[in-house]
């Protein structure tokens, strides 16, 4: 066993700075920024070192007894590193963006304290080695993100916070009930490729089906599966860095990641197929994909349109694992990264438009490409990626999902992917066209930006261009070592070894 305490150090790299930030005065801007960026940078370095170790085959695991027969387990495998690396990279970038976005705003110490706790919980979810550990960090994430949703303190944000808590706490209660029921049947097993429930399907088939439904529903709240998605568009009243965190880094990804763990490492693909659970999960994912896209078509508010896009896009991850084949799994898992990169780009752009020009609606984007060409370029690249235009990252995801549907002879899923891509184009191309080719009659509301050298504050523009470039590189350089596709291929090879499958 090699340096298992590294997992604790990775968690502490954001937890300790977050706790210290709570005690800083509002005017301690330099120290707060140093703690934020120092913790984010350290986490990124430690996760990079861990990634290399896991690729070599090193084992990282830490256990502590919570109750008789119940252990807290932290472990690093190739799947957990996929989520942890994405979270660490995007946290670092979002921290820079948030420092610039909240410049001069009140309650920054409170914001960045909970911001760091949120990322600590997300990384804890990534490294959870069993369901009970996952649930503990999952609920910490719920409590840490609520103050971020209600940060502005308006009546609208407080109402959105109440709805968010109602949904997520109910989902957590359902998960707890399902985990207790499962523990009574099979004990508290660790995550492992192929699952740990084989052999129980003969004696408890109905129990296992009901528990699976409860687990999917519980995780489906944060994953915004229909009809459990309503909290997500309402949470868009939060500041842009929080929206980026909810959609690209933490909350919805935690829900989707939970479903991946249940399908692959609790039940296992063989048992999922034997119990006939794949088709219902597939249907739920496809319904969510199409429903989210249709709702996005009619949303004029930019962040609301992006929120319904997230409802649709995150379900590609669920669809990939529900296809229960290696190619579909590649498409779903690589989309966990690709969607995060593309969606954080789009939310950063939306924040730039709002903060610089007071633009909040698609109908207000006329001619913005001439005033903010770099931000509009990043938005265009993110939008084209979401549509699935080659060779961008979204195309790679959809290509493998389509191959996965053909591999498993689910041709109706392929048709749904085509429909979804057409709907993506229908709601993403109009703002792009309006932004580049529309004509604005009245002057821009940007008097407060006249002292900046660039089209907006450099701490808003820099992160936006960086994540847009990474999103493009993830598609163009998909065949390179250590690309998201390369790492996901490693995950799937290891995951499907117990079932005799392969790429």
C-alpha cells in the first residue's frame, strides 16, 4: 500500500483553507485570495501525483471503523481519479474567476469558505470506497452548497434555496433507506468492478429492483433526472461562479457519478442486465435528454437556457452506463469531463455578459460579438461542442454513445441522440448568430469597464478562454495520452474485465 494518507492530504488541501477563510475579515482580500489559490493549486498537484500512481497500478486506500460492521473507506481507482481530476482543475479555474467576479461584493469570506467546503465534499465523493462513505460526503455537499445558492440573500434566492434543500435532503433520505435495506441483504460491501451483489438475484429479485429504483431516484435528484430536476433552473439565481460549480464541477456531477457507481460497482453490469434494469434506466435518460432540450428552446434567460441544457446533457452520462456495453460506457464517462469543460465555459461567458454589459437574456445578445469578441468566441466554441460539431469534445461523446447504441442493438437510442443534437442546435445556434450578426441600436451599459485593458476584467476573461481552449483540446487531441478519452478507455478496460467485455 502506497502513501494512502495522500487521500487525506488531498481532502485537507481545500478543507483547511476553507475553515480559515471563515475567520477572515472582509477587507483581508490578499490573504483570502492566497488561501483560495494556494489550496486549489496544492490540490491540483496532489491529484496529479495520485493520477500517475493509479496509472502505475499503485493502491491507495484508507479505512476507519464508524460502527460495528460499517467502515468509512477512502480509495483511489481510475474512475475516482476521473472525477477528482476534473473537480480539482475546474475548482482552481473557478476560484480565479470567482475572485474577479465577486470583487467588491459583501460576504466574500462566507462565500469562499463554503466554496472550499463544497469542493472538499466533491473530492470526498470521488474517493468514496463504499456507499456509506459516499452518502456522508454527498450530504455534506448538500449543506455546503445551500449557502452558495442563497448567497445574495434576495427573496428569490432564499426561495430557490428552500426548494434546493427540499429536493436534495429528500433524495438523501431515500438513499439512506435504500442503503440500509441493501446492507440487510448483502452487508456493507466496497465498490468493485462487476459489483458485489451477484448471487442475490435468485433469492431477492424484487428487493434488488426496488432498491435500485430508490438509489437511482436518490442520486437522480442531484443529477436532475426528470421529474426530479425542478430545483436546478431555480438555482440559477445564484452568482455565475456558483452556477458553474453546480453544473460543471460538483452537484449534478455527484448525482451522475453516484448512478455510475451503483450500476458498475454495486450491482454490476451482469446483474443489471439479468434484472432487466437497463431498459428503464435508458428510457429515463432519453426522456430527460429530450425534455431538457425542449425546455431550453423556450428559455430566453441565458442561465435558465443553460440550466435546462444541463438537465439534458448530464443524462448522456446516465445513458452511457445504462447501455451496459463498453463503447456506450466510454461515451457516457468521457462526457462527464467533456460536459464539465463545455458547460463551465458557457456559464463563465454568461457571467461575463452579465457582469460587463448587464446582459441576462438571449434576446439582448444582439451584436455582443463586436463588443466582447473573445467571450463570444468562447461561447461559440462551447455551444458548438454541446451540439456535437466535429472535432470538438461533444462530438467525441456522442460518437461513442452512438457506437454503444449500435453495439447493444438499441437503435431507438441512436435516433434519440440524433433528435437531441438537432434540438441542441435549435437552442444554441440562435444566441451565437444573434451575438455575431445582430445589430444593436442603443449603447452598451459598460461604463464601469472603461478602466480595464481587455473587454472585461482579466480574472473573468482569462479563465473563460482557458477552459474554452481545454474543451477544444479535449476533442481535437482525444487520441493523445492522458486525454479524457484515453483515461476513460483505461477505466472501461478495467471495469469490463470482470464481465469478459472489452473495447
